[in-house]
């Protein structure tokens, strides 16, 4: 079998044989080329297409704050001012005329007072007397300053746990003051790890109710 100008000089049978071989080789080349394309494309994408519902759920999940970072989100007005000033508050019990707002009124002479009674020649209070304030914003709490009562009874301020949180049902310990404090003492508390919080709470953690009375004149909270 001959190719080129000699091709036209060959016999018809040889021409058909030559054409057949050429077409066969071409088909084999196209076959292997197709297999190569399929293998190449199959390696580029593995996975399953998401439905519209699955795609929506995925986008919602990506847009949500991780649950373990929920206490880091600052909401509302913070700034450098005293965040506790004239804010809503509460306390576990009251002695008449000594309500919780006296601790956030800017007056360092008056004070709050939980209930008490006289027993065995001593004043007694209640278990875990406590007081809290709603800052009305969730701020990174950096400093809490507590001003003790100035006229007497400074040592009542002892074993005070300071907790903060975004709700009163999910408070975390910020600091602890063992005391006892002196009259008029100013106690500064900074959390070991700064946390974002809307509520600040003080509680005497003491099983002995003698002198377990929460007194303090003022509290300031700064972010
Ligand atoms: Ca006051």
C-alpha cells in the first residue's frame, strides 16, 4: 500500500483498505479523546446540588451569630459614662425607705438596705441578699465601682459575688469581694475576662445570716 501521489496509482481494493484503516484510527482517537474529557470533568466537582430549602437554611446558619459568641454582641448605647446611673433596679428585700434606686441616684450619702431582724442580741438578714441593675444596653463591662455606706456598718459588705449577664437568668461571675469593707470604702471590680452584659448583680454569699444585710451607697458601671 502506498500513500501521497502513489495513492492514486494503487488498485481500488488497496484504496478502500487504506481509507478504512484511516477512518478506524480516527474513530479510536475520538473515542479516547471523549474518555479523557469525561475523566477530566468528573474530577472537578464532587457533591450534590442543594435544594432551595437547603440553600436557604445554609444561608440562615451562616448569617447567625455563633451561640458561644452571643455574650459578645454590643447592643445599645455604651460610651464612657456611668451606665448604671438612674437605671431600673431591684433587690431581694427592702427595709422601708431604702429602695434599690438609692444605689444609682448619684448621691453618695444615702444607701440601699435589705430587710433585717433582731435575734440573739444581733441584727440578722436573709440568705443571699442581693441587688441588681438593668443597664438597658448590652455593653463590654470593664469596671464596676461600689461605694460602701459611710455612716456605719461597713463590715456588712463582705463575701459579695458580682455577676453580670444579658439576662438575670444567665449571669456569670465577674468578681468576688471577700472583705470585710470599711465604712465609705470604694471597691473596684474588673472581670477576669471582659464580658458584654446588660445586667449587673451583687449578692452576699454567706450561710450565716448574722449581719447578712446588703448595704451600699452607690454603684457605677463603666464600659
Ligand atoms: Ca446613693
